[in-house]
C-alpha cells in the first residue's frame, strides 16, 4: 500500500503539482494509488471535476478561502497529472489484453491435459475398486493438483470405513442439494462449471495486491482493514474481456462470481477456432 502511495506522489510531483495539494489528496481525500486518483473524477468531465472535487475542497484559511482554489496554473498541472496517470493505466490494460490473447494457446493445451488427467483419475478409481491400489494414494493425487495446500491428518474412522460410507455420511450431515454440492466443489477446487481451472489474477489495475486467502478456503479476516497481510479483499477471478481482476467487494472467488462461467465461454470459443 505504501508503494502505491509513493507512485501516486511521484506522478503528481512529475507534473509539478503543488505539495499542499498532493498532501491534501493523500491525507484528506484518502487517495492511496494512481487508480484512486484517476477514478476520483468522471473520465469524461475530469477537467471540471478536478476543480470541483479537489481544488474547491481545499479548506478555508481563517475567514479567507484557500488561495489554490483559484490558481489556474495548479489546475493545469493537476489536469496534466491526471492525463499521465490515465494513459499509464490504459497502457497496462492493453498489455494485459495482449497477454490474454497469447494465453489462448495455453488454455487449449490445458484443456487437453485436463481431459487426459480426468481419464487417468477414472482409471485410478477403477483400480481402487478392483483392489489394485490403496485408496489414500489415489486421493492424494487430485489434492496435490489444487491451488490449496491441504493438511491431511490421520483419519479417526475405523480401518474398514469405505468411501461409500463416507459419501453417505457427508450427504446426510451437510443436508445440501446436489446442485449446492457441485457449486461448493467448483468453488473450493477453483474450477469452472465445465471443470476447467479458474483463471485468477494477483493484482488490481493500480498494482494493489489481492488477498488469496480471502478468495479460497483458507479464509482471511472478514474486513479488509483487518487483513494481516494488508492486501485487498476483492474477488480475484480474471475477467475474460480484458484480463483484469473482477475486483468486486460483494463476493469472492467462492461467491458465485459471474466471470467464472464466462471463462468457459472464452475457452469454448478458443477451442472452436
């Protein structure tokens, strides 16, 4: 977070924005990144809103208004800083979009590899049913392929406890419908409805780091301000159209993000081409 504030300060300083205005934006208007600055005003009316939303908000000095409110040179410098910041973010978006196009071939290869893995896992299950391989060895393989590091502890169940009994007990104790269980497995396993691995990102457009614990079963603090790592509590699912993060504060990767299903559409389109 501190690095993002320093980047914002450097961008404003490079445009020769008055230090009083810079400190006011960071300390009083709570701008913590270049993205905060760019999005603080309407992009189509930034020239007037930089005046009304920032300069006009400078506090009075005694009975007189702040002299910088009517400074044309400071308004011009603030507009230049906003234009530079906006151009920087647009270049980053175009770069991510180009990277997404390059990754389409990787997605196709991943889809083919998943099909092979699925067939292999089905054979493993058949081997267990036929008594060829210990059940624990088979279960470790899919677990090792997920993003989450699971802590596998010794079971307290009897040695003759079968998988069928375990599935029956899980179904009874949870009381969830088939659709609910499928949705839960999809979220925890970071898979789309078709079984593809959900594509995620680690940073927001302004460079702020997304909390991965908040987005997976490890969980994190309920409020972003309580995050022990100081990271953003937003959804980390990658948007297919531009490769940026979903960024929603209303849900995370486990909360039915609409972009998970859209990734399936992108993958299917790539496979058809």
